């Protein structure tokens, strides 16, 4: 599955939609809190959206590697957690 992201105008809704497609296991669990800001007002911060966009891009790359068989599921989970700063 190929996801096309508009480089100029990624908003929170689009980013969360991409996250739902790329990592449905993350979306359906309580771990998605690692993608969301600690304070609600941070959602208006452009730097936060850029950081979230970068994390989603890295997660997409990991998912592509997993789908291609370049990494196994354990490696995927470890690297995903590292991206989410859980490791």
C-alpha cells in the first residue's frame, strides 16, 4: 500500500489517518498516546506537526521493510518503539 503525503500541508487529521493505515496495531492500542502531544495546545504548534510527520514517515519505512521481509516482526516492534521513544 502506497501512501502519498502532501509535503506542504500535512494537518493533524491527515497525519492520524496515515498512522491508522501504516500502523493499525498502534492506532487501536493505548500506545498511540506516544504520537499525541502531552498538552492540547501543542497541536497548534507547527514543530509538533513536523515531528509527528517525521515519525509517521519513519514508521512507513519500517512497515515497508517488514512487508518486504527485510526485517522480522520483533525487529519491527523494537524499531517502532524506538521511534516512539519508548526504548
